[in-house]
């Protein structure tokens, strides 16, 4: 049996370009403890500064103790640690395993910045289990590729340097170095699919085929090569499918593709947008409910951390929209000075930039008001719906647009147009979030 050594990491990362930070996903279990300890031993040979992140799932009564253990361990190794608490809310019929997995990816995406990498401790045994799970779920070539060694994740990269290492080598290293780690009792629970495969099925396979884990991992690698070719074709196709808004796809052109290529393009587009790739049933819903819907329809397909919508001929991938603010007025005092109003539900800020002297006044900001009109000139008055249509504001975004009133008179639709402009004394009203979301 070969012996794992920290130089495995140093050699693996030698070809990498410098990065600003290397994050270790540190659960405190045996595998991640070996990874973190080995990375600390060769930290000067890693492509970036060594940091760690611990995710507290809140599913075990001891999770707070585990987080404290991880903090103590990282302090001992002089490694900065970030602890994130996940809010898991599985819907009826959802697998807690799937919900936890998606929540982990979303947390990792949130912490990763450009030119950073996340390093995880999955090993050869994990790869074999992942391939079997993918087969049992009826996954396509992307799923059968199991876990690639390097992949894009949000703004950074996800890196798995131990995929060719059997877990037995990690166990021996941990014992030799007298490491301490957390034993999660849930790893023995056979109600979880992965645990059932690990403890019941794979041992039986190894009785007949002793090298089963190694050969299963090799098959996953071959599938990964095929998946990479599919992604290359999708990338070449994606270049020609840009919609009219930044980050959108042209629906008419997308529908001209064969179904297999259409699905590959959608997966790549979503991955580049920092979203978790959808299962096949969601891809089918996107096609049936959105791509082939009427151009004036307002459908939406949602899964963890992503909402797909259309407006006219553009396909949008969005983070879940916040709750629509109620129509209760927000009071905003403005005068001849620069002023900012923070909006609720993470909707950014309104900025007032005066250009002429005006009397101090109290404005009211409301959302989703219906049946009002915008007067933009002596004879130029129109319903908000027509204004939104003319400006290309998607139906699903309109309830979030701040409407600014002076008394009962609408004087501005934030960052879109001014109504009764003279009441603002020639000043400018800017909505900071608008330019980020509507291009």
C-alpha cells in the first residue's frame, strides 16, 4: 500500500497559477482533517494563502461543539477559519441529503471570490460511491462523470486533489500523525443512500471484485473526459446565443438546437452564472413551461438558489427574488443636499442628486401601486404598464420598482423616468440596484 504524504498536495498544485486564497472545506472529520493538516505542512507551496471554512448544518445536537473543535484546530495551525451556519428548510418530499448538498454549494459560492479556489477532501472511495449513486438516479454523462478534479464554482474554482487517493491511505496518515477528528454518528445511518452503499453494497462488490473502487473511479474519469467534450461544444454554441440583456440567452435561437445540445448549453450557462446545475426534470420544465410559452407570459421555474424566467425573447437566470415590499409608504426627506434612502428587502438605495434649489419636502416611496399614470409633459401622460413595456422592464420585476410620490402625485419611477419633473427642481433620482439587474 502506498502512503499518503503532504507532498502529494504540493505536486498537485505545482502547475497552478497564483491565486489570492485557497479555502479548505473543513468539516472536522477524518478526511478534511488530513487535508487541512497536510495543506498546512506545505502551505508555502500552495498557489494562495491558506484559509478554512466550516459549515454548520445544524442537523446534529453536537454541531456547535464541532464548530468549536474546528476553530481550535485551525487556531493551532494558524489558519484563519470562517464558520457559516446553514438554514436548511427541505420541502415536503425532498431529500435532506440533496438539500444539504445544495446548501453547501450555495455557501461555498457565496464565500468564493474571483481568483480563489475551494479545496475539498473527496477521495477515491467517495468517487466510486458518487458514480454508483449517479447510475441509480439515471444520471446523464455529466452525472456519471461524478466529481471532476477541477471545476468552476461561482467566481472561483472547486479543486479535489485527493480523488486518486484511497481512503485507507488517509486513515493511515491520520494515525501516524496522531491526528484528532470528529466522528459523526450519522455516517453510520443506513437511511442515507450514500451510507447504505458505503456499508452494505460496496463491501459486497469488493468481495467479488477487490479493485471495485479503483475501477469505478476510472470509469468516472472516462465519463469526465466525454463530459468535457460535450461542454466544449456547448461553450462554442453559447457564444452565438446571447440575448439582448447581459447574461441572458436568446430563446428563439436556443429552441433551434437539438434537445441534447440545448440541455448542455443550459447547464453550462447556469454554471457560468454561479448556479447549481438543475436535474433533468427542471430542464424539461424550462423547455415546456418557459421556452415554448407565449412571449407575453410570465412563467417561472425554481430550484435551490435559482429562478428561470423569460421576458420577450430573453431567458433570465436569477437568484430568488426577495419578498415584494408592501405598499406602505416610506418617508424620504430631501432638500438641496445629496441624500440616500435605503430600501427594504435588499432592494438597494435611492439617491437624490439636486441640481437646483428646492424647498425641503417629504417624499413618499411606494411599491406595486396599480392604476396610476405618469405625466411626462403637458400632453404626454401614460399608464405605468405602457411605460414599463416601452422601457423593456420585465413583468416579474415591476412590483419592485420604487415609485416616488409628492403627496398623491407620482413624480418619479426610479431610474426609469420622472413624472411632473418640475417638482424635483431638475434634480436626478437614481436607484442603485437598477443598473445591476436590468441591463
